C-alpha cells in the first residue's frame, strides 16, 4: 500500500475524531458557563476550552479576549484555525477524496455527506439552540463515519491505519484534558472540595463521555483520584489512555504480522502500554500527576512520529 | 450552415441499416419512458461520482459531464475502415517520432520544415539519440475522428501525449447496459469492457528488460485538482495499479521507487498523466512540484518505461498535423486510409492570405490549443470577434491553423424538445504494445448538445454518448 494512502486514511480518522472531541469540549464549556459563578468557579471556562483544544497560541494571534463568542467561533467555524471543526471536516474530506478508491462507499457517503451538510451551517450558529444542535450534529456524524469504517472496511492494512489514527488522536485528546485540569484531580483537593469542584469534575467526565461510565465502574460519588484512575488506567473506558494503548498495540501488531516485520513504532507502543499497565494511581500521584501526563504527551507524540517515519512517508 | 449527414436517417430520411433497430425502438417508445431513463442515468452518474473540473470556474470544481442516452452506432464494415486507418496512422506516428529523435530522415527529405520541429516548444532535445523500449513512443493514442458523409471519415486531431476520456467510454457502456437491456437484446454489440485488461497487457509488454516477470505499473496523476482526476482514479482502480503522485515516487541510483508502507518498491512502468513539462523538475520546469526529481535520468538509463514517451508532442501539434498524410506516405509507402481535413498553415504567407480573406468561413485553431479553448468558428462568430481574431492572426501567424467549417455528421440525441439531430465526433483509443496493437471497438462519442453547435468539448457544453460497433 502506498505510504500516502496510509497517511490519508490515518489523518482522515484523526480529523474526524478531533472534530468530535472539540464538539464535546464546547458542549461541556457551554454547560459550565450556564452555572452560577459560585458553582462553576471563577476561572474563565473559555480559556480552559482553548487550552484543552491546544489552540491558545493560534487564538491569541487573532483575538485578545477569550469569550463565548470568540472561542466558539474559533473552535467551530474559523478558517484561520487549522483545527477548527470546519477545517477538521474539510481536511478529512480532502484526505478521503485523495484515497476515494481505498474507502468503502459507506465511508465516502458519510464523510462527503457531512462535508456537504456543513455548508448549511454557514459561518456560524445564529442562536444558542442552533449552536447546541450543531455540536450534536458533529458528534453524530463522527459516530456515523466511525461506524461505517467499523462495519464496512476489509480487515487489512487500510483498516488498521485508519484505527491507528482514531486511537492516536483519542489518546492525545484525553491526555490534553488531564494536562489542563490535573490540578482539580490532585488528592489534596478533596479537603478544599465543595460543590464547585463537583461540577468541574463532572465536566471532565462529560468531555470524554464518561460520567455514566464512572458510576458503573466505581459505584461511588465522584472523587477526583478515581476520575484520574478512570481516564488513565482503566481498560474498560474507551477513551482512557490505557484503552487507547491497548488498541494501538493491537493494530500495530496486525500491521507488523501482515508485513512480517516489527519496528520502532511497535516497540515504542508496547513500552508505553507496559508503563500504563504497571502503574497504580498512588504511585502516579506520589511522583506527580502533572509530570506523568506531560511525559505521556511527549511519549505519545514520539509514537506518532515513529508511525509516520515507519509507514506514512 | 450546410446540411449535415445524419447517421441515422442518411440522405433520404429512411433509417440506415445500422440504425434500423434503434429507429424502430424510438418509434415505439413513449416519450416519458425516454425521459425517465434520462433522469435515471443522471442519478447513476452522480452516485458513481463521475465528475470533471472546469478550469477557471470555481463553482465547477466537480461537475457532471452530460450524458446522452441514445447510442451512436457504427456498422462492422464502417468500423473496419476506421480501425485499419487508426492502426496505420499510429504506426506512422511512432516511426516519425523515432526518426525525429534519431536519424531525422524526414527532415533531410524536406517533407517537414525543420523549424517546425526544432523551434517547437514540445520538442525535447533530451530525447535525441535515446533508445526507448521496442521503439514505441505513443502507447496510448486518442485520435479524434469526424464524419461528413457515408464514406468519409476525417482525422480532426491526433492526441499523442496524455489523451483522456476513456473512463467515459467505459462508464457510458455500463450505464447503458443497466438502463436499456431491451435495446442490447436487439443488437450484437462489440464489448469495450476489456479495455483495462488490454491496457495492462500493453504496459506489461513494454516493461524494461531488467524488470521482473511481473512488472510493477503505476499511474502518475497530478492530483485531485486535475480536471481528469476522476479518470485517473477510475483507471488505476480498474487496472489494479497504484495511483501515485510525484511525491510518492523517488529515484535512487537511476531506479524508480514508490514509497509504500512496506518500504520502497521498484516501479517499472509509469503510465503518466502529467505533461512533459512537469515530469521531472531536474530536467524540465524546475518549479514543478508535481513530478519526480531524477525521473528522466532513470528513463534515459532504461530502468523505467514512461507511457507515453517524453517528447511525443511533436506528433500531435496542430501544425504538424497538416503534414500527416506526407508522414504516412514517407514511412509506410501507402496512402492514408483516413483523410486529413484540408488545413491552411498560417505560418505560410499565401495560406495566411487565404485565411484572412475567408475568416468568416473557417475554423481557426491554436497550434498548441486543446479542449476547444482559444478557437474561432468563423460562420458563428460576431463581427468584433472576427476582427479581434484577425489581429491575433496577423501578429502571430505561426500560432494558428485554419480549416473549413465541416458539417460534422449528426446523431439522434435527447434534448429539451425531444429527439433531435446533434453533431458528434469520435475519439477511439489505440494501444500500441511490444506484442501488438489493440483497439477496443468504438471509443468515446462526444456530442454538441446545443442546436447547431459544432463544439463537442466537455469544457464547452458538450456531452457524451455510448458508441456501439455492431458485430457482423
């Protein structure tokens, strides 16, 4: 398979996943800002949305103030933001078009349909209602694309590269939320904890669609260190770092078996997975949650580079 | 406008034998049925995604080419003449290109003026003295043919570089088979669906001597923004070969490789749909990002075959076209089976004089033009257009040729007012391999959908038809 084809499939999946993630972050921010100040805390939720989207720098080049209006525009519709939802779908569709014949009809229909419908939203939403509908629409379309890939693609290297894109992006996104919100999850927080923190914690869980999952797994009220445990170490949660790496190792192994050769990407992914498997939350807190997350982000980026080097260029 | 020969009704209005069944069917079929099929065809095309881009029209990034559901039909004996004429012509073209980059006997014999070759921007000095595999330069030719009466087929244009349109020939047939099974049942029609197989066999036959038993073929496209990108991806898919862009290939030690997920893979034959200028930034246009640095050196070393060869433009230039009958006689010692349209070369003063005096009767074309761009149709032009063209002609006569306005034959076509005659041409595709020449019966029929229009190019409002060659 051409490296460029694999690259297109990988990025197609990454961009769709990223669009969905942005929609979830915005939904959560929107929800927090509707709470009375005493509940939501005094920090600017829109600053934090930008940070979790990894767009602080690009944003500050255009706007001076992070407000609901500027941030939603920047993250959803801005042409100047390469990672806006609109640009994610644009990029996903142009990647798809370049490998049209490597996609199933269902996948093409899903992404092409999304791209055509995107025009309907024009340059922004006219009301909050419409904006919320837009965010739902983004998530539904991501689900539809993911579902068509899962249900219709042949299980060969094309599928595996597309899955690698999903899980690389997902691991990066979850790690980014943890990176921005880690201070809320430190055990010391429990003592200060009041209703204020509850809403922040719930928001973190919502942004990885895990609020209900939390209750199923722990059957307890929301506790910060358990949130960290869920998002980092629990295999059961599809968006946890552990689950992402379980899948990354799985699909990299499929590729290595088909091609008859292991490489740096496989070794690197296995090393990260082993670290996640061998970690316990007490240890992570002891050595510093923030340090752990920062290191993970660096490692994850290194895996992205290794995959790219080994297969995509 | 002169009366055109209608391929269905001929001169006397009674259906000619090849069209007898279609005429009978048309008389029986209810208009709403025809209209329904027509709309069905459009839905099918849209779903398959057969589109083309029109340069300079931002809204038409992806546009559908109109398809006419009534077939154009050629009898077996008519096709036999066309086919043998095509083979002869392409054979002569290959001899000619080899001669130009070799011993240049045709120039020594004074049949073609030297400056027409050497001062031609499409002449490639890099090809001088180079041996190409099996002496074949033009592996895929698209020869445009028009008809003016029952006996006379003219060659209107040779396309010896990267002719396009074959995907429409294939898709048109597929759609017709789905929409009109009852019409197919009434005829015996030569199939065209084996074209990709024939093309692949042609490529394998021309692989370099040092390629393995199963040569690797790729299709090199300029990318998604090219107007023929759909065709490129369609053909790559049908051929079962990789659709590559320049950045997917690289050259090391004069060997061509493609970047794959399993590491570099040697490439033996490149079906390139990129013009010479953009093939290799080291050899041609340095600013081109579409090509592959070093490709020409690998080609010259004989490690890769390019189809078509570099420098074939010297054969399909519209000024060289006018010498084609002489070229055929010179190399094959035979009269051309397919005639040339009489052509005035504006580079010659007495021809230019004639053209300027008769501008309102003639079709004037740019020597290097294609796609119907920059062309004048005298009888249909406004006064001021004629005047503007006259000035262009005078300032740069070598850039133009002129031909009489031909009354292109017409075929029944579905249009707004029902079934009506519209002008057509034909582009058959001729494949030349090391083993043999392959011509799939028929080709792409293009039709000028506007009443009275003679311009069949898709970029100028033309459509296409399925082309049926009756089998015996």
